[in-house]
C-alpha cells in the first residue's frame, strides 16, 4: 500500500500512480484502479491504468472484481 503521507503526494497527483507502479512492479495497463472519484479515475486512465468508479456503499464492488478477473483469464 502506498501511503500518501509517506510518499508526500496524494491522488490525483500523477506522481502517486508512478510511485505505486514502481514500488509494486505494476504494469498499469494490466492493473485495475478502483476509486470513488471520477477525477482520480480520469487521471489513472490518462496514465494508462484501467479504472472504474465505485461509489461508497455500492454493492457492485464484488461484481466489478469478478468481471475484471474473468476478462483477464
């Protein structure tokens, strides 16, 4: 987990996405970024990440993950 207070940068700053990708060896094109902010999703997509918006309390979270996994395999 990248903690913004440790990285000294937070979403939607593009640097936080770069830090996460480098720290965990993530290929953004093969990574699903989930957030409740359309702006954060837009920034992630601009950087090549896959992104989906899930509102707090939404029941769709599990379905989104299942759908994503089924598309990958």
